C-alpha cells in the first residue's frame, strides 16, 4: 500500500528512473509544482504530517476541475494548516485565528467573480472560528472550506481541540480528554452546507475528486480531511508515526457515501466513516441577495458591478 | 480624483451625524460594509443597508464584531473601499483586526460612536473614553489615524477625509464620533460630486514579475494589488518581508515595524487638522475635540466676557497627536485646559507635549452627558491666574 501511495504522491510521469538514469529526472515536471511557491521550500510541517498531502490533493483538484487560477483566492486562519496560504502560488491570505471564513466572505461579497477557498485547521475553524463556520453555512456563502482535522492544536504544542476524541491524552488533558468532541460534518450539515464530505490523507484521489466536485457546486461546501499529527497527537497517544497513521486510516476507514452525518462521529480507535455525506441544492447568499433586491427595488437596484474602487489611471 | 456621482446625495439636508457619516462613506466611494448592531452607531449601517443596493455594492450584517472587522478587510483586498461601524464594546472586540489592518496595510475605516463605559456602560449616552484605545488597543507597535467630528456636517466631510487618508497611507483610520454627535440633527450640505475629492487606491501598475507587495519607493507606502488581478501575492499578519513572505528575523521585524510607524509619524504635519482661534496673545488655550469642543466654545465665550485671554485649539485629528504644535503653543501661554468626556486621556498627551512649558488642567467628566460650560469656565479662570 505504501509503495503505491508514495508513487502517487511523489511522481508524476511514468518514467521509472531505473531505465533512463538520473539524467531523465531533469525533464520530469511535477504537475503540482506550478501551484506552489517553490521559493518558500522547505516548509515548516513535520515529517509524517498530513497537511502537505492534502495540498497535493488540492493542487490535483485544481488541474482536474480546470478552474481558472486567476480568479482563485485562498484564505487560511492560524495554525499548522493556516500556513497553507503561504505555500500556494495564488492570491493568498493568512488571516487571524478563526477568522478565515469572515475574511473570505468579504472577498466573495466584494468581488463575486472570485472563487474563494478557505483552507484551515479543525481548531481554527470549529473552536475560535466556530461561530463563523455555522453562520457562513447558514447563509450559504459560496465558499469551499477544506478543514484539515489533525484532532489537536498542533502549532501550539498538542492541546485539546473540539475535535480531540474522548480518552486521548493531550498537553492540556494530561489525564485524558473527558469532554465530548465535535462531529463536524453533522454540525455543518445542520447549519446548511450544500456539500459535505470527509476523507483521510490515505484517500488522496478521493479527496482530490471531492475538492474538484465542490468547485462545481455553488454554495457552502465543507470537506473534512482527517490528517495525522505524529509529533503531538500520535506520539502522546502511542499511535506510532506517519506511516502507522496511514495503516490505521486504511484499516479503520469505511466509505459510506450518503451516510447520515449524525452517525459519522469519531472515536479514538474506532471506525472512521468517510465519503460524500451531503450534496444538495440551495440558493447561495448572493443569489438570494440579488433576487431580494430585484424584487423589492425593481429598476432602482444597481448590481454590484461597480463595487470595485476606481483606480488611478495607468501611467504611460 | 472626483467622487462618483452615484454615491453622492447632493443637496441641503436635515440629518443626524450617523446618517451623515453613512453619506460621507458613500460619497468617498465606499461600496462595502460589514457590521454588527450596537447602540448608538447602528443607524450608520442601517442607512448603508438601505442605500447601497441603489448605488451598486453590498452590506452584510455579520454574526459579531470580530467577523465584521475582518470581513470588511476581505472586501478591501477584493477591490472595494470598505468600513465598519461600532461602539465601545464592539470596538473592544475589533482590536485584533485593527492590528491586522495596520500590519497588512489594509486601507479601511473603523467608525466608533463612543458611549459611556467601561464594559456595557451607558449604551445610549455619550463619552469620549475610547481615545486611548483607538491608538493603543491592539498589541504591538503601530500607528493609526483618528479623526474627531463635532457636528453632522463634519460627520459627512470628515468621513470622506477618513477614507482618503486610509487610501493615501494604507492605514486603518479610526473615526471617533460620540453619541451626541451621532444623534444630533443639523443642517448637512452635500456638495455636487465634482466638488468632492476622493483618493483612489494606490494600485500597482508594475508587471507581475516586478511587483513586490511590500516594497516601497521611498514614501514608505507600498502599492497594492487586489485578489483576482493575477499577481498571486501573499498577505499575512506574521512579520513579513517585501515579498509579503513570513520572515521572523530581527532585521525584518525592525524594518517593518519602523516603517509602519514612520509612514504616519513622518507625515504628522500633513495629516494633522486643527481649528485654532485667538491663540496669539492668549494666556490659556482650551484644547478639546468632538462634542466637547462645542461645549468648550460656550465656556471660552464666557471667559472672554470676563476679560480673560483664552485661545481655542480644536483637535480634528487626535492621532497622530500634534505634539509639535502643542509644544510651540506651550512656550507662549500660561496653561492648557483640556475638557473631555473621560477621566483624563488626551490631556496626558497635551501635558506630555507641553513638556513643563505650560501648566495643564484637565476638566474630566465620567460620561453620560456633556460638561456644564460653567465647570470648564471655572478651570479656565483658575488656569488664568
């Protein structure tokens, strides 16, 4: 399993390297490199961390969806996943803790032509940013939210997150977590998201396909990716390294498309239900806003094409 | 550049300060606002919500002030001029994003219609007790600009000025109203659009290859690009280099923080706006701002009736503080008298700037109403001795 996974992650073309020697590698172009700020490598993520894997899947989804990159903006909050914004070669915003969604809301409302992705972690999106998460889903703002869930606050050293499973040990629950954890797909479905899926970093292809599918939806999409944190979650809970996480995900994951989200809550060692849980149609915020203004104001409604500021004339 | 006539409600109006502030924003070219209801400021966004669909733009009522204060910045980076409006408790919640706007050099306007505090305090009654918070409320070293209107007319005129300064210096501008100025209704004259100067965004004309998001050309204010323009730029609240990339080394921190301060401090004389009256030959100068400047005007008149030589210095910009001006005046007078609706905020700046050259007398007031002019008069009399 790991061999095929590595092949999928690392490479690229069919060139094996064995038959043509090192020189052949000079011609190999990594298809995702075009989306990355190579001048910022090496990145800050730990060995075995799953965030880079999700970025790979995200980049491949950009290829698959043929989305126009010029109109794509990516917004992150704070934390390990919050650093994604710094590594992608897109208009990218590394905002404040928990506020990626409202910042992204501003981008989308002021320029409806933008495609806006929110890429952040479980603590950022569901604890400090939890209020924004549910309200953006309720309003059905046209945002694609990718939530990398490593079950812990990693950047700050392994504290309990709203997603940390019962009985795990963390630096702030050294005797074991006793508070119930959030089932994020259930939360966002209840709040109104039109697309909800969950994968793990073992499911790189499926994740990529889900992200591409979310791009084709108008409205609030939420994709949760269960991702390993070997340094702060697994080590403290004696769950091994990054490779062990892959084995664990392979063994415990069960694909159940359409599974009621009330049944996809996670435990520390139990089954991980993955798949596409919700795919429905609801008018998005801006569609509803326009319809309402048109109905109430008739001809006096001016669409927001003029929302962009006037700029200085271009100098010759 | 002249204002876009679509947003300008030219004419003579009978209007309160909150509504005039909204009209000023629209005249300045603001087409995006995010807000959260809070007395006594809500009328600003209520009017904006009614007006903006007719001029082309958007308003969203967010789930809290934390959201409102960052949503507006998303709007700015998408190309809009944007603002948010609040009062004390909401202003407290917005502090982190005032720091974010200062750090990322996001041009935007925060309106604070001040009410009595601390905490929930006096929701429907005036104070001027957020003046230090406006300057120092977010963590770290940074500079902002703060304006203090004293009438509905100024709520209109100076809101335009606030947006213009925000664009010129790429800085968050605090618009420090108070409950009385916000709710008083007076004549407001809105001129034709071609008589209103608006400052356009400092948008880059550089090629993608040449563009450095935080590079400067000597004037310390970088050029801006918007999401969707093709520059693939990065914006972060982390300490960053000219490329906008995180860089947490000491030299980069030093260069960045000093530039954020100096771009404002080096332009104090250009930014500062004051109203002065009979300072030459005065023994006492009354320094005031906002609604208190109008109460002080009465006290100054009463003092002059008694033959006292009293000058007036009204702060239209509170921040950056006109330190040099105060220092110069201090050399020629006996004392400053500083009435304000707090227990002593801007008076400390006056005292510091005076540097012992003139005495400084506070006329404090805990808020909830305005001063009795007699109380200010008493202090003027005492200071004249």
